[in-house]
C-alpha cells in the first residue's frame, strides 16, 4: 500500500549541508553553481546575438566569414590562404582542392567532387586518377573485381 509522503520539518542547522524532505543532503554551493552557470549561459546568448560567436567552436569571437558556406568563424577555424572555414576545408575535393566533395572514391577513399570523378552507377564513384588506372588497380586488388561489370556497362 502506498502512502503519501509529506515534508518533514527540519530545524535549521549550522553545518554546511541542508536536508530536504526526502532526507538527501544538498550542498549550498550547488545552488550557487547553477546560478553562475545560468548567468554564464545568459551572457553567452547575449554574445551570440550582439557579437558574432564562432559557429564551429561556439566560444571565440567570430572575425571571419567563410567564402563558401558563409559561417562566421574565429581565427582558429579559418584558413586565410583559402578564405574558407575549417569545416569546408575538411570537405574539399582531395583531387582538385577547388570544390566541395560529393562522395569518396570507392577505390582509394579520397574525397571527390563531381568534376574529378566518374560515376559508375548511382552511388558508386571513382576518382579520375583511379579510373584511368583501374585495370592495374584491379589486378593488385582482386576484392574490387566487381567494379568490372560497371565499367563494361559504361562502354
């Protein structure tokens, strides 16, 4: 049978902990930490609305804008040489280095854009260097022999 719990009055104590109705100790600094955390979140939200905060790390002041995606980023997450953010830099085609990648080469695993790849079948792309050397690659790696049927269909 369930009984209704009621709050048990506790006399004020001089110790550093207090007790609540369930009997578990509450450390007063927890409330203080929650208040400080709340103030920190409020300040961060104010920063986000007033000044621009880096959209990658969310901590530093954003002073650059990515030339590809338009993200506002801090100094650490910006590649000045390319004029793009670190996210776009990581997603660039690893063959030409000029465009964002759309897939990875099924043979070598490099990120590739549409211009630097051959689509053997929807969802199966090979970078142009691997495609040009495909007979050699297939002789070295027999586990990729299934790609031959896609090549035959293309010709």
